């Protein structure tokens, strides 16, 4: 079976997994999302010997798969040629317990016969040492221990253990439950226990979705995007990862294979901003705690663009040879060199979410004067770096320029600090930050503007375009109808739009010319069309993008122009943010439903 990205994630904000259309676990890392893969088949060719967990139905003829409504609980139905069928329910437990949230490092699985006399085979083959070998195991009367690299998992089940150890085909005459989790005793009947946890997990997610403020239109797409963004949060620290995978290339044999299982300040900023539109204050508040820890650690100095989910600075990049790579395409990277980069937009992306705490009365921990003064140190850094070269938001590895987007983000940091100071009655500080914002604005308008074309360039003193210039309106730097922004939008539409999709840029970079459209940029373009009063075109492209989602309702990072296949890491938080933002902008008002 050739690996593809038509995968459905499950998770509980502690652990996550990707399951293919056949109900097979093909990717999951432990003990954290950036850890060693327990299931590595996605990165190990078309017929891996280990790194998966499947349930085969003898004589299988068809499969159906969908989520339980408004949850990340996955239901797969396998049907055989003779009409026998089984139902597989997959989930990661999450529900209130003892005044806390129960979210163990565990997966639950229930298999039930639906019709006929189905015969199944269970193959559970976790990986160890980054897919280099099958995890060793020991067993007891109703459990099997799997010695993975950084964690020992225990499978507790009411299925005969020998059936699993010997991968024996057997008749499924009643429901069987599997709890694949911590190496500790399971202190209740596994069947009723797993079923009860499933019911509580479904209830948790459906209750959470009820708290969201949804647009009138596109609700199914928005709900699925919001749930998946929450799955990309590591709740213990508040970190939000860019994607669940590593090294899915941006296009075939491109070498653009990156590890996205870390917390980018930029990506997380866009995530909490989108979820804030839906009223999901829980993720916002948790992430603000993560940011405050980064602010304290930086002490007004350099901030990396990306950190480990446990606030680790050291996520140095290396290449592993123990797996073949997605469809055999190497390299497979662990860690990300971007942690070494200068990307000055991060200072704005720290300030913008944190200033909300000075306004938002919903928060359990409102912002304090001490928080404001700590944040001013980040503003000092933004002002110092606004006209310095960096790698830019696209993380060029060999190209250093003063990127316009980075400078605008530094302006936004100073501008928002001025507004927050004014809100808090700190008149002197408001004037101070307004003066700094004015200095940065004048520098951008002088250095990045091209008078002969009436538009902005992507970097100071150059003429190239990139899609991030569309964000100047979103950040409040320019009105959408400002002639300079209109000219910039027109140039982007002319040079970066290919069919209905948008490229980040088209000039060659460290790896040559880009060949795939960047999904988040297409959503930026949709937003810009709306801002320019072209809603019919915006809706047409938005619905085209919705049609490119996987059966799970999700998108990866990139889209090929020819066969419209998804490429890049998955599920990509940027792309899911785009779904939410555009749905909110393009939906009819709730008053239209009256």
C-alpha cells in the first residue's frame, strides 16, 4: 500500500496518532509528539514489517470511515465479500476525572461484529529506535508489554493474547476491547472500562464543540479544523505544534523535508488567533502561559522562532537512515535547523497574543503591570531588530535580507504595546511605544516601497514579491483600499497566483524553484479578495480548497497544481487556520437564518 496523506488523526492533547483509510495506525510518537515513533509505517515504505497496528477482516471487500459527530473519535467499518462486517472505534481518552483532565499516554480501541460471522486478524507491531526494529515484547495472561525506545507500552485486552502474539485469524463473536497505554495494571474489567472511557471522551468533545462560536455557513469544516487544532496542542505546557509529522516533502524528491513536530511562535500565533475567533479561550490561555515562560527565559534577548513542546531550545536537526522516508523520499529529519535562525517577526507574534490578557475579562489570569513591563523587553528587542537582516518567515537557509513581513511584525509589537499602555492608563509608556511604532512605519514605507510600481516589496531595497505582504492589512499596517496595498495585491495576484492557488514566492530559493502552492497563502489570498469586495471569487476559491481536504476534513501544507495531491506535513495547523478564518469572513450572518 503506497503511503498517502488521506489520514485521520486521533488524540487527547497528550498523545496523537494518524490512522489510514483501512483503520491502520501508521504514525504516532511517544512519549510526546516530537518523540520516537511508536508507529512509523508512514515513513517506512509501502510494505513495512513493523510500525503499525491493523485489524484485518478475512475477505474484506469495502471500508467506510468517519468521525463520531463533533469528536476526534474515529469509526471504521470493514465489510467482507460475504457480507460479514465489523466496526472499529479508535480514540485517545480525554475527560474530567478527580477535578483534573484525564488524558493518559494511551489509545483505546473497540472492535465489534456488526453482521455475519466475521473473521479477523489483529497485528500490533510497534517500532523502536526510530523504526529501525520491531519493539521487543513480553506478555502475561491478558496483557502484552512492548519495549519501545523511550516508553514501555502495555496492551490490556479481553481478546485472547495468543491471538495477537501469533497474529492468528479468529472469529469475532463479540466485542473486544484494547487499551494500549502506560505500563501499569488495568484495575477494572477492560471491556466495560474502555467502553465507559469512550462514552466520557465523546461527551467531552461534544461539550467542547458546544462552547465554540461558529459561523452560520461551513460549520462542518470549521468544527473539524478546530478539533484538530486542539489535538495539536501539548496541554501540559501550552505548546502548539505546527503538524504531527516530520519529513513529508513539500513536493516529490524536493529535499524540502522538515520536522514540524515543534512549537513555532509564528504558527501558534495564527492558531490562537483563529481559535479566538471561535471563542476557544482554553487554548489561548494555556498558550499564553507557554509564552510567558519564553519571555522570562529570553530576558529581553534573542528569541528562537521554534522551541520544543517542553520549552527546549536544543532541537538541533539531524538525519536518520533507519526509515525509508515518505514514499521512499529522503531525507528524514529529526529536529529543525530553524531553531538557529534569526526570524525577527517572532517578537510581534509574542506581543500580539499576550496583550489580549490586558483586555480579556474571561481569562482566569488577567495580565498584570508586571506582565506588561516584562513584555516591554520583547518590544525593545522588536525595535532593535526591525531593520536587521533575518531568514524571514519562510525560513531561508542561505538568504538573509531585511524582510518586510518581519519589520511589519516588529511595528505591530510596538503599536500594540502603545495601545495596551493606553488601556492601562500608562500614558508615558503609550507615547513611548507610539513613537517607536512611528519610526518603524516610516522606515518600512521608505525602504520597502517601490514608487515606480506603487507597491511594496518583500524585503528592503529589493523588488521580489511574497504572499506575506497580504498580511499588512490583517496586521493593521495598511487599509485594504490604500492604493499602495491595492497595487501590492494586484502584483501578487499577477505573479504568485497559479490557477486558483497561491505560491509563497516564485523566485528560486535554497532548494530551487517551488513547485507546489502553499495552502495557507491561498487562504490569505481569499481573505484579500474579501477585503477588496470580491466575495464571489473568494467563495469560489474557498470551496475549491474545501474540496481538496482529506476524507477527515483536513489539509497538509502544500498542494500540487497538476494532480491536486496534498504534500507537506500533516495535518498542517496553518492550513486549518485558513479554513477557520475564511469561513468566518465569508459566512452569511446569523441574522440571515431568521
